[in-house]
């Protein structure tokens, strides 16, 4: 059953802001990916988080992981981790990653979401 947050309270409980503009990967897993800071400061969108979200959704679909109870890729609002570069958070585990390119997104999908192994080289403290 997917994790659903009906309001910002549920997101804050998990250390997130309400999902308006952030990209995320969550295995229900779920994955969250941030999008745009509301104050105009540097943000994940500067690193093409929209493109990475589209790419991640496509890969998840190609792998057949987008079925009910599978993996869902969501956009989220700013996750306030801007100093660490673009981020992805995987729930329900709450594992935070940074990424540079599609190869990093592939590694997160293949290792964490498919094989259940944390990608230590991309992990950032939660």
C-alpha cells in the first residue's frame, strides 16, 4: 500500500515539506525529487530535476516497477538540502542521495530499488 500524505503535517513528520515542486523516488517504495526553491536561491531544478524525474519514471516503467505496490516517482517541494546539490530521497527507508547524471539515477534505481542495496557513494546523511 502506498504511503500517502494528505497534508503538510504528514510530510513534516518525515522531514519533508509539502510536495509542490520536489522530485522524489519512493518505493512502496517511493522516490522524491525536489524541483524549485520558492525564494529563488539555487535549487535542484538548476540540475534538471524535472528531466531526471521524467527519466526515472521512464526507467521504473521499463523495469515493470510501476505496478500497484511497486515504485512511485513523485515531485516534491524544496527539501532544504540545497548545499548538498540535487537530492533524491527513497521512502519508506528514508535514504537520501545526491546525483550528478543519469548514470547516478540508474545506479540508485538498479541497486536500491531493484536489489535493496544502499548506494553508499551517493548517500548523504539523513
